C-alpha cells in the first residue's frame, strides 16, 4: 500500500525537480489530474524552492483525502427481497476468490463487532461463470468451505438464465444476499460485455432495482490498466464500487484515487491476502496514513 515509498526514497534530502517529481508521481498511478493538482498546490506555497519530500507527501495526502469518500457505503439487506450483487472483472484479478470472501463477510454479519448471538445473514452464490474450465468447481469448493449454498448449471449454459433462476430461489427462500460470480472477460470484447448487460436486464425482470450492487474486481498491481478496465465496465453496467485485490503488497495503490477521481467509483472492499478473512471494507483514513 505504500505507493509513495519509492518517491520518498528518490527525493529524500534533495531539492525538488518539478519535471522529475511529475514523472515520479504519475508512476505511482494516482493519475495525471491528481499529479497536476499536487504540483500546483506545492508551487503555490511560499519559498517553494526549499520544499522537500515531506511537503510533497503532506500535499499528496491532502489532495487524495479530498477525493476519497470518508466512509465506505455498507451493503445492507433489503426488506422483502434479496440484495443482488453482480461481481465482474477480467481474468486473473482474483474475482472468484473475492466473491467467496464477500459471501463470507456478509454471511458473518459484515462486522467484526457483531455479536455471535445475532442470527447470521443468509447468502446465496451463483456460479454464473459457465465458460472457464473448473470455474464452477472452484466456487463450489469455496461455498463448501464457508458454508454458503451455491446455484450452478452446466458449462455452456446461459449465465443470464442461471442468475434469473437463482434470484427466484433467493426470493422464494427469503435469502438476504444473492452474489453472482460472472465469467472473467476482457473489457475490450464487445460481445462479452453485452452479456453482462443481458444479465442485468434479465435480473431486472424480477426486480427493477436489481442488481443493487455492481462491483468490479481489480488487481492493484496492474496499475493504470485497472483504470481502463473501470472505464469500460462502468460504461457497460454502471459500477457501484470496486473490490481491490493485492493492495497490501503492490505498491500501486494510487490507482484507487485515480479511479475515484475520474469516474467517481469508490473502493468498497480490499483483499489483503489469501485467507478468507483477508477482506475488509476500504478505510480511506487508514489508506492515506499508509501511503508512505
């Protein structure tokens, strides 16, 4: 998460070179607009020629704090119907694992302070990735491990129809959360993106507001490519948030700010490891404190 660490090392004890600073800030993946705002803010300060890396870090934190929402919007049950969560992303981002972690998190009451005597929340998974080999089996293993029921079909089945049937089941059985794990797809493939739009249309036939959440899983280590993915998936389905994986060790956490700044899509959850509990709501204050 310390995506400004290299910057601090590069400029420690040295006068600020504006061109080098601009290049270094852009490499942290915070994006060109935020970079320019940071530099402008620094140049407005008196005695700017005496500025050091401490000033850069201070201003970077201030500017990013203005962008990131102070609190993460929780995913709450909806009275009388299931809250539908559509999880999307490209291959290799940890999407299916993130789906399992989210299901475990919501099923546990989504709070580490929740009293154990309170009835657990109910979750139903849908293995709507009917294309990738072993995708259904992978989610099935996770569903058994976390004790959450899963709806699945045959490989090659229509994922929209599968989600429709799962929604009907969730509604009938008064399930609080329905999480749809969709197939990983390149954001450049028009036909695959159209398939996501079909899933949302089909779900809306039973509930005009479904899916209530449309979460994109992005790998923080991919840097600027995550912003490109966010643009395309947002255009296709209208994202309500991000799940960011590998934020703990990528050193490229600046992409969180870049996506929020350009698209207004907040980071809702972060994955910080391989274990099922290595998953938590995004904390902007903690994120800013750990930038370097």
